[in-house]
C-alpha cells in the first residue's frame, strides 16, 4: 500500500515569503500547502491532515498567534506542531505568548536555511514514523481478520463432525469427550467472532448490523441472555427486574450480544456466592439497563476498561474483547455504556439506549 505524501502548511500573507519557504523545503514525499491568510489556512486544515505548520506571526485580520489558538482548540488540529516565523525583535514576552498558544519553536527572519531544514526534518521524521506504525497496525488488523475468517470453515467441519459422532457413539465416556469438544469449539467460535468484530471496528467499517433495524423488545433480549447464562452457570444467582416493556429499534442479535457480554462479565468477575442483578427501566427519554455485581474494579483499570484486551483476567476464558464489543454495539445504536465501581457498592454497568417511538433513523446501521 503506497502511503500518501506528508503534508506541511505554510502560512504567510506575503507571496514572496511563501515561494522562498517552499523552495527551501521542497522534496520527494512531501506536499506543501500554502495559505495567504489565517482564514485560508483554516479552510485547508478542514480538508487536509497536516503534520507541521509554519505560521507567520504578523498577518492582518487573523495573526499567527490567533490562528495557533484556534488550531489548538480544535480536536482535528490540536496536535499539529507549529513553528512560528517572525521578523520582529527577540521579545521574550512574544516568545512566551507563542509557546502558550501551542508552538514548538520560533524562527526569526532572516531565516537560516540549514536551521529551517534541520528543524522541519525532525518533525517530518516523527510524522513518517507515526504513519509507518499506523500502517503496520492496520496490516496487523487485516491479517487478524483474514485469519479469523479462514478459521471458521475448518472449525465448522469440526463442530459438524462432533455432532455426527454424538449420534454414533453412545457410551458415556465417549459422550463426555464429545461434549468437551463441542464446548471448546463453541468457545473458539466465540473468540473468532470477537476477533472479526475487533477488525471490523478498527478498520472503520463498523460492526455488522441488520441494515433494516426492527422494533426490539429490550426486556425479552435481556431475559433471553440471562436464561442462556443460567444454563451455563447453574451455580450462580442471576436476578432480573424488568416490570414493563421497553421498546427500541435495532439489531436484536447484536443487542442480545451486548447484554450477554455485560452479564457474562458480571458473573465472571463478581464475587462467588453473591447475586448478579439486572434492572430495566425506561421512559420517553430512553432505556436504562443496570447490571450489578459485588466485585470491584481497581480504580487504575477503569480508564481503559473498554479498550481491546484490557479487561482480560485470569478467571476469564475469553480474549478480553467483550466489553469493547459491547461498547461498540451500544454506540452503533446511538447509546452508551458507563461504569461505576467501589469497595462498598460493587460494580454497576449502566447501558443507555434510545427509546424510539418514531420510524428508525436512516443512519442507524452506519458508522
């Protein structure tokens, strides 16, 4: 995959200065954008991903300091390195003001071409390394997706063969072995699906959702997820309080997966011998599902709890992707998940989903 050229932005209200700077910096693999005012620079920044900006300080209407403040205040351009270029005197107060607006360096006219090239080269190399790393991570995500997809066919053959053997081998010892094979195959299938969900999310396509979302009775989905987990964990006490129907629009399979992931997490990480509770409430403003267990999440883990692989623990047989996928499903449905955890109160996950009473939005399945 060929990488696009790295882009830098030159901003100066004097044409001759822009020509001179471009002549000094021009090289292969670099695209130089020019702006003759702060307003023109902002327009370019809305369209292009810029790795470095060289701003003239003294410009009419919107000077370099004001432009830098606007860039620093916008999420898209907050981390773009800024080098100020000025013909003014070495005024410590102006230099201090420049650094306060987010500048990384100052250059004073007349500009030493070697100093300019050296400073720009440092930032271009950093940008090049970041892009190479991002590219490598993208290739890794693609590889994981391909491997996960290709593993489903042989795994399906194993599951089918196991079911066939169950009908032919009736002895208890054979049935026990086959049951373990079936359980392991299902667990492996779940891991593969989680890896594929991770890949879809990371590569920007989003999770697969039903493209024509249907009316969903949330209470039934939560109840179904609980019943499946009760069969899997018969020794655990899972309670549900959902006195009234709560309707949303969405992909029922994905929403059930969301509830199953959160409930399974509560069972796995809750204290043995204590109940896991789910409570469903709704009004015209939305639907809330609280899932509580008596376990405690260490405070230092709360900030990264929904990141891929961060939630994996010794007691978990999964990949640590359940909470990440649950959050992605909630986002895809216009909702969110919050968590609170403390020693006396335990851990509560709160899922909020919109309660649609009108026809579903056309963008529901998109990202």
